[in-house]
C-alpha cells in the first residue's frame, strides 16, 4: 500500500524521466558507437572498443569540408535572418501600418508549412530562373525559413518591453540613435540572441530544404544522409558526440558565469 | 499667481483612453524596416508557391520544356496514384503527435512544477540533442531497434510484438522497416517541439492555483483536469501544430527506419522532384499537401479557439 | 517653502512653464481641450484628475513625449514646442519609474549626464544618491531594490540634470499606502531643498492637497478649477471639484431674496443663507442654485433639543439612516426631505447616545460654510467610484 502511494505521488516524475531517457537514448548510442570499430561499412552493431575515430575525426574524405560548409552557411544564415527578422519584429511591435494582417500571415505561413513543400516550391523557382544550385541557393533558402522564427522570438521580447524606457532615455537627453544603442538594443538583446541561436540551430541541422536546393553541394547533414546510404563512418558519431558535449558545456559555463556575476552584484 | 482661462465646459468627452500612438516623425520607418525581410519572404516563399501552382498545371517533358496547359488531370492522377501515401502521412503524423503529447506532457509538467533546482539541467538535456545532427540521432534508432537487439528481444519475450503485428504495426519479429519504427522515429524527432511550448504555458500557471483548487476540494486528478490542463491549452495547441505539420511532410524517418510499405507523401514528392524529375506531378502533390495542412490547421485553430499563435 | 513663496509672481521669466492654447486630439477623440496654464518657477504644481482626464497627456506635452495638436509650450522665454524631448531642459519621473533594467543604479542616475557629454560624473552621482539616501545601493540593479528605493532612484536620475522643471507622472502610484505617505513628505522635502519647479500628475486628491502649492483639477480634457488646496476645498466652483476633492452634500434650492452680500434661498419648507462671495451660480430671483456644504462643517442635534440651536444657522431636518463609528469621528448618513443621503461627520467629543439610526435630528451649520453652485450640472460629477488608475 505504501509503495502504491509512493508510486502514485511520483507518477509524473517517473513518466517525465522516462521521456527524458527516450530523448537521450539515441545520444547515448551515438556516443557509445563513436568508440566502435565496425566491420564492414555500417556502424550499426557493436564490435570492439576503439578510439581510432576520435584520433582522426577528419579522416573521412569530405566530412570536415561538409562540416565547415555547414558552419559557414549557418553563420551567414543566422546573420541574415537575425538582421531581417529583428527589423520586422520592431516594425510589427512599434509601428502602425497598412496591411498588418497580410504581413502577419506572410510571416506565419512558412512556419505552418511542411518543409518539403517549401523546399519543392523553392526548387521550382530556382529551376524556372535557371539558377545555379549551390551555396547561394542554400543560403537564400535558410534565411527564408529561419526568418519567421527570429521574428517570433524578437517580437515576444520587444512586446514585453516597457515603451516608457525609451521615453525615459529621450527625456534624459539621448537622441534617437543613442536611445536605440543604449537602451532599446541592450534590452531587446536576449530576444535577439534567442532568435539568432534558434536560426543557427535550424540552419545547421537543416536537411530537407537543403536536400532539394543544394545541387551537388554537400553540407554536413547531406553528408550524413549520403553515408547512411553508402556506409556510415564512425567519424560521423565522433562529430555528433563532440557537438553535443560542446553545446552542454557552453551552456553550463555561461550559466555558472551568470550565477557568479549575479552573486557578486547582490 | 497661476492663471487659467478656457472655454466653458461642454458635453463631456468620451471616456475612452487615448490610443498610444507612436510619434508622427518617421512615417516611412515601418515600411523601411519591413521591406527587406518581407521582400525576401515574398520572393523566396510566396512567389515559389505561385510558381509551383503553375508548374502543377503544366505539361511537357524535361527535354522539350513545359508550358501551362491547365492540365488539372495531374491532380487527379496524383491523388489516385498516391492516396495511400497521403493517408499514411496523416495517420503517422497524427499518431506521432498523440504520442508526443502523451510523452511530452509529463516531462513538461516535471520541469515546470517538480524539478526544483534540476530545472535548468533538464531543460539543457531536452535542448542539447538538437546540436547532434538529427540525422545521426535518427540513425541511432537503427541500432536501438536492430533485429535481434535487446529492445526487440525484450518486446518479443513479452509478446508485445505479437500484439503489434496483429494490429499491423510491425511485421514478424522485426521492428525496423515497419510503421512502428517510423512513428517511433517521428515521435522522437519532434518531441522537443511539443515539450517546449507545453513547458512555456505550464510555467506561466501560478502554483497557487493548484493550492486553491486543492483547497476547494479538488483531488489532484480533478485539479489537473479542471485547472492545469485547460490553462495549458495554448501550449497544447502550438505543440501539436509544431509536431503535426513537420511530421506530415517528413520523409527522413520513413526512408531511414521504414520500408517501401511505409512511404509517406514526403517520400513521393522527394523522389518525383529529385529522381524521377516529373515536376508537374511533384508540384501537384506538394500543393495538395500544403492545402490539406492549411485546412487542417485552420480548422484546428478555430476549434481550439487559440488565435494568437504568432 | 521660501523658494515657492518668493516667486509666485507670474511672467518674470526664468523657469515658468507657460502653456498657451495647448490641446491634443487623437482622431475624433479630444484628450486635452486647448488650455492656457502658467506654472510659476519654483512652485509645486499638481494636475489632479481621474484616469483619462488628460492630465498625463498635458504632462507629456510639456516633456515633449507627445506633440500638441495646437498651442505652444514655453519654458521661461524659450518656445520649446518643436523641440524633441532630448533637447528640452525638462526631466520626468515616469509612472512605474522606467528604470533601465540593464544598467545599475549608478549608471541609471548618470545616464542623462553622460548623454550630454559630461565626462566626470562620479562626484555628482554620488552626491545625488546621498540626497536620496541610496549611497550604499549604487552598484545594484533596479530589480534588486524595493519599490520605494526605485522611486527615489527615478527622482535622482531626473534631478541630477538640474532641469528647469521636474515632471512627475503618478510617481507614487505603485507604492503601498504607508510608503506613499512617507514619500509624499520626502518629495516635498527634496523640492524645497532644490527649489526646482515640480509638476505632479496624480489621481489621488489627498496626495495633491498634501504636496502641492497649486492644484489644477482636470476633467474630460479641461481644467475645471485651479487654486491652492484650501481654496479648492472650501470654494469649489463646480460639482466635479466639490465631489472629487472630499465629499460634499448638495441641496437644490431656489433663490428667494438677495440682500447685500447674502443670498436667501428656499429649500423644502425652510430657508438657507448663502454668502454672495461664495456663490458661482446666477442668482435671478426664482432661479435654481445648488447649495453645498461639507460633512464636517455640520452639527447634529437631536430633534428634542432643536430649541437649543443658536439663531442664524442654516438648518434642515432629517432622520438618521446609518451611522458608523470610525474612531476620531462618527459618520452619519441622514435622510432629509431636501436631500437623501446627507453625510455628516461628527467629532467624538461628547457623544449623544440618542443619535442612532431612526432618530429624528436637525442638521445645522454656519452659513459662512455654505457654497453655491450652478444647478445646471450633474450633482454626482466627480464622485469617486473607487477606480484606480493603473495603466
């Protein structure tokens, strides 16, 4: 009886932790198999422990080139989408203008559409224009689908911002430019950063849209896709594991720094 | 002495608050801010959709070129050839969405109300897998669900596979290359998109509401049904949309974890476009998918009464 | 206080705020009807009114945060109507303070100085923080301070710029009652110390009366009446002012005779006397006048003792409907043929045990405390409905 009660009270916690395990299981597998020494081309069954792949992560031709291409693309796409998206978000929150409804739906629709539809229609356009598929077409596509997400993230932040803060800055002798740089931007920064981070993650990990519009250019997800058909090198797991670890460490470090700064100030 | 002179009072002005209008200066500013981004979206999102609509009613061939002939039969042919894939897409996506909700809700609830000082860590663990390419993670499911692997063995021993095979979700003593594997992959891939909006709306709920409900004789289950769940509806709506929409157009899970019997409409569009190069059929399929999604989303949003998603 | 008294002669330049025909409309809605208003240098001036009466809009037009639809704003001899806020020698203490959340207290206070290109701000900022007793908190972020402390930072941030005028937009609205009382005195002290003109917007009549030398009561985009707090309270010229500042009782009466500076009126069966100087209504014989009297000016005598009431006092009869004992006084609501719900506050000096609900009583007061208003207005205008301005 006490066990049943104990179980009942912790049902949510247990169910939640099981879901968390479900979410993390593949990462565990990816990590474990980065130390595998597979026989044959595929890395799906465990053979023996090896650190070969970790010693030479770029040992597979094309892998690191695709990784660096993906990073570059993600960087530029983030920059473009964040700039354009932030401008739109400010306009939406701060100004009145005509055709607001149309503008809102143009921003909402890319998020309410399966990627494959956007990918296919963009390809139709590029084919019709006779555009050369490659870096630029991928970049254009990435900026396009990241844009809406940046708008949403920044808009939420700007909307919760007290308009009196900017008025206070103006009242205290800051001109429009000074007001923007000294007050608006720093306060909107967390929203812009969140939008940029989202754009980076979306662009870096995008496969479907890239698949359609890349031509023969190979990004990291495309490399993984190709290798899934021909045989996956262990190095793919190494890169995946490394990125997971780096991401967690970066977040933890930034949190520790943030905590310490808060404690010092208090 | 201070002075005041003014007209005698007339009828009182309406009791409305003056609208907060931005300053008159810079009437063109909003348009200048909107222009580059909207132009981008128009040229690379709206225009392609129109192009695609036109492509779908063209006839011709790659060699001789295409022209618009208002050949609507393409739609009919596409539907009659590929309706099983359409049905499958909707079924798989709907199953994955329901599973995501069932799995994601307890975790979102845990993070919002029960995690205490572990909250940030769990959040990081939910988001961090994003940084390992989702293709790599999906491939990991091939290992997890491998024939003769521990998972499949366990399911076999417990006779779960017999039940699922009878339901048509699996075939024989395999999980890979079956609908179950595809739905499992879809669920896994879009689970974070369910958890994050759920968490956001749960986190906004004042914990004192739980206490108030308990104080007013609601047992925990009633509290959940009458207070927590209704208040988390915005999260449920956006979570289900964020899961269903991408899942319905996905072709990666079916390709990596499924077989030819689990092909979804995304697979068809992809192969028509990139391998068979039958552009009109591909465009028609894509257009039908888009229209179907828009109809479903609109109905769903109407029904759930949540309009402010953006 | 002395700075205030010395400079109350208008038009001698310096830091007067002069609004000429200033008005503001939003589409078809008139927030502020064109009005003229002069705030003399060094005074503590309050704009008092309910939410949506145009007081904040008026303040924002002085600050330059709102462009007037008509009229001009002068600071001393300078026309600042066309100047943007960041070029006006005027600073504002915003409602809910608008402290910059990303800057610490020191940088918040230094903001204005830095924007004007002043390099060495340390000494000034420290002195200013001392003035508002926040020297210790300089390196904290705004959210780490209490409401009262934040309020003082907002005042310091504005005052450090030595503005010609300090504008305060509901500066105490977010504080609890006790703290508000304390800050009222604090602000008054600071104003006396620095001698800068303060223009204070509030919906709290007690706050306005405690702090300001001059109060302008605003209603529906117009200034209803302007004067010192005592003047407004004792001689309200409209029912709105009479009701918005404290409580007033009104009796509808008819002009009977006029003799010298006394007007005799008929109400119910009896006669009431009204000093001509305290009447703002037209007094043609037979015309209607609203006779007003404040509840604390009235004495209550049991009907049995009616004979003891001295001659020459205005009197009406009635029956006690309710009474509530609140310590320093007892508040009665009296039902009278000439006015239902007549309010009477009686000091608790000698409590008459017979004054309980149902008792027949005579209400009487010195005619000098009577004021007369034009009967052609809403008796209930400005009666507080308990709404607090939040936004």
